[in-house]
C-alpha cells in the first residue's frame, strides 16, 4: 500500500512544530507526507482549544473529511493536539469516524497506535503526560525542517494556572528540554538551511534545565545560539512578564542576533483584573520591564495579547487597558473577547454583556491597528533589513520579514533567500510593507 499522511494544523506555533515532528515520526512506519487531502490514507487533525467553539470546529472538520471520502476508502482519522487532550475518550465515543485520539505529550506513542489500528482495527486514546519520554523519542529523530525561519520547542506546559486558560490542562506541567539536545537540534536546523530560529514554549522564559550542577536558562540558549555563525536571527515566544529575568534582559545588550522585538502578553491594563485572572504580575511590574528594555535599546518594540471583557471588567478597567495601549504603542498584538473554557476556574463566572464586550474589542483594536498602520507608514521611503524567506509565486518578488516580524514583499533581480538584505519601502498597509532591494547608503534606515 502507498501510505500517505495529511496533517491539518490549527492553533499556535507549537502545534506547527509538533505537526512537522509528527510527519517525521510517521515516516518511520512508511507514511509519506502529502498536501492533497484526497490521496491520504491517514488524516491527522492537530487541534487548538484556546478559544471559542474549539470542539465544534473539530467535529465540523471531521464532517468535511467524511463528505470528501464518501465514495472512497475511509482514511485513518487521528485527532491530536489540545482538544484531543481535553476531550480524550469522549471524542471516540461521540464520533465513530475517529480512530485515534492523542494528546500532545503522547506523540511518541502514535506509531504504535497506528500500527495497532491497522492490524486489529482497535480504536485508541492516548492522553498521558509523558513529556520526558516524548522528548527522548523525538531527540532520536532528525528534525528535517529546512525553512529559512524555523521553530524549536525548548519548553512545554505551564504551572501558572491563569484562571481563563486551558494550557496547563492540555499541555501539562512545565517541562524544560535538555540544553544540549536543544543545541544539537538547532545545529541540525542550521545544517538544513535555517537562518532564523524561534525558540518556543508556553512559558518560554520560564525555561529551566539542570544537569550535573549546571543550571541553564533561556539566556544561556540565546547566547549559545548567538555563537553559531550561520544563525542570523534569534526569537523566542511566548513569555510571561514575571519571568523576564535580569539575565534575559541583559541578552539584549550581549547578543548580536536577538531581535529587538519582545512579545510580552499582559492581558489587561487593570491590576484588579490581573489579580482576578491570577496573572501574578501587575501593570507596574510590566512597565518596569518595558522601561528597562527601552533604556537598553530604544529600538526594542513590543507586542502583546489582550483578553477583553474578562468577568468583572468595568468600563474603568477597560480604559486602564486602553491607557496602557496608548502608552506602550505595541506594534502588533492579539486581542480577543474572553472565551470561557471548560474545566478552567473562570469557566463558571458571569459573562459581561456581549454587546459591550464587542464594543470594547472594537475600540481596542482600532487603537492597536491605527498604531500598527502608523508604524508601517513611518517606514515608507526608508530602508529596512529583511531576512528573506522565499520567492513568491510571482517569480520576480521575494517574501521576508523585518526584525519586528512585519512581512515584506519586494522586488529583486538577484536570488537572495536566506540573506538579510536592505529593502527600500515604497508602500505599506496595516500588515505588510512593499518595496525593492536597495544597496544605496544615502537612505535613512528605519
Ligand atoms: N503563556 C502565555 C502568557 O502567559 O501570556 C500565553 C499563551 S496562550 C496559548 C495565548 C493567548 O491566548 C493568551 O495570551 C491569551 O491572551 C489568549 N487566551 C487564553 N485563554 C483565553 C480565553 N479563555 N479567552 C480568550 N483568550 C484567551
Ligand atoms: Fe495560559 Fe500563559 Fe497563563 Fe500559562 S501563563 S495559564 S499558558 S496564559
Ligand atoms: Fe492552542 Fe494548545 Fe497552542 S490550546 S494555542 S494549540 S498550546
């Protein structure tokens, strides 16, 4: 049998990283990656549970797959990711079309579950938190990602238990991978052609690994990567404000490759709401980190996550968030209305009138987007440094990103993939910059 696997991925960067690793793992039992749904005989849905109707979205997707294979042999159907972890056996019971349900810390057991299903038609659920065994297993499989910009998971899970969040339940307790294995994996990525590494973790700056009296933190990984000659940029996400330690802040002076861009979710600009959320930081803590970083380098920019209309948020609390947004001038951020998640402490709290919630979301987004547009406009007629990721379908144009993650589409006659090149920006909109490669020194750098 010609075995083909198709993975559809929802959710965060870590799910993207996981999907790539799953492709590499199932290749060991003969499954070849396909991007054509119709030719797959193993369909994997890698799910996200963070907001909204996550569960319904999964059943909706299964409905589409069912329709697609109505007159064909049914593929093996696997639900992976955070919904799989949260719903576990329920999914197998509710939907006979699903063959395997597997949580994020059990991916090392996926091949066995698949083989068992092929042999005995047994449906399986794997949702233990075996994080250590999982990483041991994947450490032995070469990461074959060869993109210019690649993800590398260094930490997984969360012990912070913000009251709104499912992550501690779906990814399990905080776990930090071996420092040495991370560096080995980074070296492998560089060999494959990667030039930018984004270190990933649900609490990436809580990374904490001890071995033989040595104690490694995120700052140690950054400085080790900094020494690898072919790496051009280093990023990390997502950070928690209370883990922005001095050694990490110092990296912004010591590292030549760490980008001057910090994604630091605050969620709300009101201390009352932060307390109700169990965020463990205040607006003042946040501002102090912001000021320290700005003092080191005024070019450091920030982005954040906001939860609007958290239960108990008054007009006054909301305007505290607005004030913070006006003060910090985040360059791009994520903002969503609070979504009650099953099993979390906030799930049973009384919701705010959804009309008011929508109005507040609109107001905050207007402010955030206006600044984003303004920032992009300010780069027009200036040069920005772009790490070029790929050629786009219109063959004379390239795609890359600024240090601040802003997508840039530009013209170049020379092939420049994998290089950091100066691009003269001619046009901009809220999300993108457009320009042409330029080597002249007479133009001011943005
Ligand atoms: N660990 C990160 C932190 O502490 O800031 C956040 C990780 S979480 C996967 C990404 C974002 O999803 C959060 O920053 C939060 O804004 C949003 N989020 C999480 N739970 C949510 C909920 N119940 N409703 C709305 N947004 C939510
Ligand atoms: Fe979720 Fe982040 Fe809070 Fe952990 S720290 S519970 S991942 S929002
Ligand atoms: Fe979603 Fe799980 Fe990531 S809930 S945001 S896929 S950690």
